[in-house]
C-alpha cells in the first residue's frame, strides 16, 4: 500500500529533477492526483441522511469540443482535471502557463 509519505517523497523527487521530461510530468501529475484523492477521503464529511446541496454542475455551453465535454459535469471534477493540466503546463511550458495565469487573474 502506498502511504502519503511515499507520495511526498516521489513528488519531491520529480520536483527535484533539473530537466524534467514528459514522463516526469506524467508521473508527477499521477502522484499529485493520488495524494489529492487520499486527502479528500480523509476530509470527506460524514453524511447523516439529511438533505445536502449536491455538487454544482457546470452550465457552460459552447460549440467547442471542450465546451460540449464539460457541459453538465460537476464543477469540482472539471477543476481537478484543469488543475492537473495546468500543473503539467507550468512544468513543461512556463511562459504559456504564466500568460494564462495573467489572463485568469486579470493582471497585465
């Protein structure tokens, strides 16, 4: 069984590589996803049988392939996938990542 300590060590090893390649980025994304999943399991609130608000669904409509794919998905699921994608982009193409972040945050 993989422990959180094992994952933290593997993540540190990936971050420590001077010239990461695509394989390193894929491993890093996998390790971060597994760690995130383990932490969410630990933080998951116990539901008592009373009603609760279901996760928010995305109401985004577009003719693009992406827009059609995310329409109706849960926002948390899409954001997790986008977070993984952007972390990979940050490692492999930092200039493009920073340009994207500037656009998202509205800073020039």
